[in-house]
């Protein structure tokens, strides 16, 4: 992570004067971490495309521009509900959809996936898609089956997961997160 000067920090705080400065900084760091994780997942998408395994793309949230400003910036608003972060098709025609969540903490909370995102993944699963939550906890990567994520309270007795809970879902990493291949050599169910 880049170090921020006191002036940069104060500018950040001033830009968000109705928000606690430390919270703004945490949110920016968290957002950057999420983007970095998605970048590693996109490398995985490219890996599978090159091998003829799947065509999977990052889904952008639908929005419209409401006002253009200077410096290539704009204001906008969302126009629809957020879909899963990644959607595509596996070789043979089966759909795939997954959400990506990352944390530097020692656990990932179930509510990291919003109710709207949960609803989308349930719908996709009900229609036969391969669904899971791609998770990055600290420096490890996992593909947690959606059924496990959805029912974690009954399965694990809690609404969060720690690396030891999901060790069997750890996926390969070689500069790309190979989210369809578990470390033990098996593949995500349905692939």
C-alpha cells in the first residue's frame, strides 16, 4: 500500500467532510483491495478462456451519467440492482456466476454478500448455474460453494468463515486466482 502524506490525508478528509476521516481511509483501502482481488480473478478468467474452459467476464453495475464535470469525472446513479461480480459460460454451455469478496481480517462475514447479491446467486443457482463466492482472506484464495455460503449458520454455527473453516475450498494461485481448481486437485462442483 502506498503511504499517504498528511496533506493527502487532509484532502481526503475534506472531500468527505461529513464522514470520519479514518473511516474514509479504511473504505478507500478496502475498495483498492477489492479491485486488486478482482484483477487477480480476471487473470483467472483469461487463463480459463485461453484454455477453452470458460468465458467469464466482470459485470459492471448498471448506471447512467447525470452530470459531467472536469478532469474526466462525472456524477451518476445506479439504474438497476447489482448482479454477481462475474458471469459467464463454461465449455459445454453451463452458466457460471460468482461474487468476489476480500478482507485483510482473519475472517469473512456472511453479510459481505448483500441480500440483493444473495438473491441473484440463488436465482442463478436455481436455473442451473455453477455458483460460488470467491473469497480472499489475507493471502489465501477460496471458492466457497454458494450453498455453503448461504447456509453457513447451520453448517458452521456462525455467520462468518475463517481460513480453517474453508481450507478444503482453497484454490490454486499462480499469479492468477484459478478459482475453478481446488488446491487438492479437484474442481469446483459442476465444472
